[in-house]
C-alpha cells in the first residue's frame, strides 16, 4: 500500500461519483472468469475516477455540503472495483486473475498519488466550512492526506513524490506476492515427524523416497515446529519458514525503507517514522519509544523467569545441566507447549475435538447475534472458490439488511497464508451504502485449537468493525481508522473464549459438539498467561525493529535484524531471514507495528465494560452503536470515552501483564 493510499484509507481520506441517497441493498461480490474481465472493470473504474476528478476541478466555489460528498464519491467508486479485487488478489485460485487485480491496484495507486496533489481540489478544500464535527474530522483528514501526498510541494518535488508512491506500491505487491506464492516444501520421514499429529502429515504428497512433503501453511508448519520430538525436524521447518522471501525480499524491503525515508525527507522530516506517526494516536516516535520502554520494564523479569523455566524442561529432557542448556528459536514453541502441558495439564490439540471448524464459525456468528443483535443468513451467490461462503448480515430488531460478510477459511496453494480481514467496501449513510468484509483464515479441517479459535475471533472482531459500521462517509467507515487503533476492536474479543458461559453457546449451533470440560477450560484460562513475558517481549522486539528500520539512520534490514536479535535471550540464528517474510512492515504497518501493543491498551480498557457480562445484549448494543458504528468518523479516545463513560487509561493493560 503506498503512502498516499495508506493515508487515504488508514487515516480516513478520499472518496466515488455522487451523490443522491439510494435504497440500501446487500452487496454482491463480482465473479471473474478471466483477466480480461478484470481489466475491463478496471478500465471503467479509471475512466470514472478521471471524470470525477475533472468535475471537481471544474468547480469555482463550494461549501461542505457540496464538496465533501463529492470527495467521498471518488473513494466509493474506487472501492466498488478495487475493494473486492484486493481480496481476490489474496484468495483467487487463478494466477492470471490475481495478476490482473494487482495490476489494477497499481493503476489506481498511480491515479491516487496524482489526484491527491491536485492544486484545484486542495484549494477548494481550504474554502470548506464544515457543518458539524463529523464533517470537521473528515475535512481535516482529507486536507492531511492531500498535504502528505504533496499537494503543497513545488512541481519537481511533487513528481518525485508520485514516483516514490508508485514504486512503493509495486514493491509492496512484489514482496507480498513472493511470500504468498512460496512453494517451499520440506521432506520428512514418518520417524522424523514423531510427536506431530498424524492429521498434519499423513495425507501429504510424498517424494520419490517416500518422504512426506510439507509446505509452509500455518496448519502444517506450526505443528511441526511445536511438536516434533526430533530437534532437527523442528529446526529444518523453522529455517524453511524463516527463509521465505529470501534475498530477493530482503532487497525489496531495503528499497522500501530507503524510498520511505526519501519520501519523508521531501517534506522535511528526518525519518519516515517522524512523518507517519504525526497522523497516529501516538503522535511521535518518542512517545512510542517511551511506551515500549514501559512495557519492556513491566515484563523483563517475567521473561527471564519464563526462559529459566523452559531451559529447565529442556535440560531435564536432555539429561544435562541447566547452565549448559540454551533454548533455540525452533525450541521455543516445543518447550512452551511441553511446560504448559506439565504445569496446567493443557494441550492445544485437546481442543480440536470440541471445536469443529464449521461449528466454530457458527459459534462466532452466534456470539454476534447475542451481543449485537444481528443475524448472519447464508447466501448462495457464486464466489471465487468452493470453500468460500457468503452471509447477509441482518438487524434482528428491524429485519433490515446491514452488510455482507464473506469467509474463506481453509489453506490451499497460492492463497494468503495467515489470517486477516479485508474491508471490501465501507458504509455510507449519505447514499444508503451497505458495507462488506472478507474474513480469510487457514484453519485445520479436523478442528481448531483454542488459540486458533482465538485467532478466528480476532479476525471476526475486525469483520464486525467493518460490517456494523454506519458512517456518513465511506472513507471513514469500518476499519478506516488510525493505524494504532485498528486492532483494538479485534483484540478486545479474544478472551471471550475462556468464559464458560460464552463457550456454552456452542451447544446452540452444534447439538452434537462435545462441551469443553469445565476443569480443562479453567486450566486453559490459566495457561494462556504462561510465558507472557516471552510473548510480550517478542512483540516489543518486532515493534522496536520496525521503528529502527524506518528511523533516522538508514539501515540494511538483515544486518539490523541480526544486530537487534543478537541482543535477545535466544540470540540471532545465522542464515535465518525473518524480515524477508515480514509483510506487515513492508506495507500497511510500516513504522506502525507497535500498533498491536498500543491497540491492546485500548482493547483491555474496552473489556472492562463487559466484566462479568460478556453476553450482555445491553452492553453489546452500546458497544455496537458507539464504537463499531462510528468507524473513523470520531476520534478513538472520544469513542472509548463515550462507551466507558470516562477517559481511557492503561490500568487494565498493565494489570493484564501481571496475570
């Protein structure tokens, strides 16, 4: 995602063709059978956008009532075509169609980089008198986006800013494509897979020697690293997973960092982090560093204790002294699950029998029904793959349609390999526009662990933010919010699964599903806090690396990573190349990865309203109407204040670090 577009979307900017209110109708996902159809849709979008810009630039005077809806109309027109294409880039099985959707996005990015530099539109914006607070925030965000795209720069600098944006778009796509289409497989004998659940490997293809060929998708690579008794097996899979992208993506990441640094310099900033953070909740890199230091101080002793405990387990297994024992990176998850099982009698694999994937999806949908008063009605519209499913989101009180939700849950070749939510299109009360979102995951068809159910609920939290949005302007709808707030509504829901009353909802959607034994759930609730020092410190490291990469001094990504990782308790593993597959910092979270910890502060505070009443329709409705419905049209701190009835604080977050 390029700088101009990232600001347009994440900080709520831009716009489609205007502008009379229409009757709300559910969204229908486009179905493409060829790249030619994609290209034709893209041509129509580009022609419409150019015509819309020309009409804007033809205005001689304006007011907020005229200009702001026209600006949002341009965003809506982009979103109508590029929104579904962005999802299809990640999930469509036809490479020709994926390549065409990527090419279309590059065409849009080039248009947007130039459009946001329009001197005529920029001047019109500065004449607007906003009618209310929503218009005022939308206007500010829009002026900020035009400013940050270079609307006020001299012509020669504008041209360079456009060139940089276009190249960042191309390189970001390239980085993500290399990881998504990675074909790496590691060969194992059955003996080498001892300890790994058979359902992970028994149906895999074999090589000429009869060895099982296992790929990098999480449901495959994760269990091997976590459960293979043979340390060489764990190491081989870990190295393969952390080698994806290779030297090509390291070169791409270096180019991205240099381009973003140059871009910031055009505007007089010493670093890209300085340039970007001023539009975030955090405001400055210094504020982020101060926050991260406080977090690190809160968990450093716990991290030391965690590692000492894991070394003890490894030492006993190897029958050697603790002082001579080192936890390697491919050991970490293996000994964490071993220790968790020993201390709490909890093994993630135990939960697969209780959480069948289809029932798990119905479960999270039913939670939304109970909390937010919405139903999810299956739709039979044709989609991109047989695994994909569509649901119409309906308000229970009025029976009115609210949105469409698409889900694509199982791994396959060339599909996005993690879990994420795509905001296909956002709401707009201005024109009766209903939102749509796409939830993508890579679940085990045999059932989910409790952590995988938590991941599903996390992404569903993003989806709810998208589909229950009810904003005036689409460019402020759903997850079009400040980057260091966007994770809060998804993180907030994660601990719902440890409440027995919540898990009892499974019975409502799956009469044959066995309930999780109460004692097991209690132990799992305690076990989830185990090794929190290690886990939080890892997030601290990722955030610190991201800030350093986009900081004041130019850095070579792999050299910086090796230097910083060498200072951690497990050290740096020679030959590993994790930054080569670190897609977050290559694109949308550049200088923003700290957002996961920052948003968690907000999420923990939001949870306080649900203490002891996680299925409360009253609290849920208030949350829906205040937090979710407002998207980005109200500042995050104000949304939280309205919902909680007090200013937000970090007490709940730091309390959680000590659990």
